[in-house]
C-alpha cells in the first residue's frame, strides 16, 4: 500500500481532523453507490477498500503522533481540568500519557484513583509522591488518608458500603 497520507491527498504531518475531512471528501467522489455502470462500480469498490485502509492507517499515525507530543505540564494541566469536571477515566488516561513523573504527578494520580474508589492504588501513588518529596506534608496527609480508607475498605462493613454505593450509582 502506498503512503496513506498521499492516498488521501493530505500532507504527511496532517492532523486527525484533516485526515477525516480528506477521507469524507474522497468518499463522496468515489463511493460505489453513486456509480451506475457495473464495471466502474467494481473499480470504485476496489478504490474504496484502498481508501478505507489508507484512512485507518493515516488516522492511527496522526493520533499516535499527537499522543507522543504531549508533555508533562500539559498532561497534568489537562488531567486536572478533567478531574475537576468529574471525568476521572479521561483524566487518568491523559495523565498516563506523560513520560516524566514527578511527585505532583503521583499525587494527582492518587487523587484520581481515590475519587474512583481504588484506595489501594491511590495509597501506592501517594506513597511514591512522598518518596519523591518527603518534606511535603500534604502528600503525607493524602497517603495517610488513603491508607485509612484502604483499611476500611477491607473490612466487611467497608465492602458493604462500597457495594451499596455502587448500587445507588447505577440507579441514578
């Protein structure tokens, strides 16, 4: 297969949005359902298969390129915004794209995990933040509260509370 970006008629450094727009424009011109002649329709079907493959590959490459380019301050900034909006899974995914991890990164990860109800993983993240910045008392307090919550979750009463919370959340 030729270069997927060339097949779509866009530059090699095109964004995912540009790839989508080029794909939709090409589909409108060569879709087999728009052609009446049977021979031309077969050619159009082959072209559509090639176009779909090129689109999938170009979109994958454009998305990977964008994800690789995220830097730690940006990842933390975006993750904080998502966390504030209650989009915990998105915040965690964004945060995990950062390759450099400092104490603030681990503290943010711990906060997200704690909010998601995973006290054990949150405790581990807060402990890592404390290891990286032992003088930070706020990180120590967060690690302690996550540890207490983790121990509570392991009791029968704690497990029943988690179960009840899940039931209520599903009903809403």
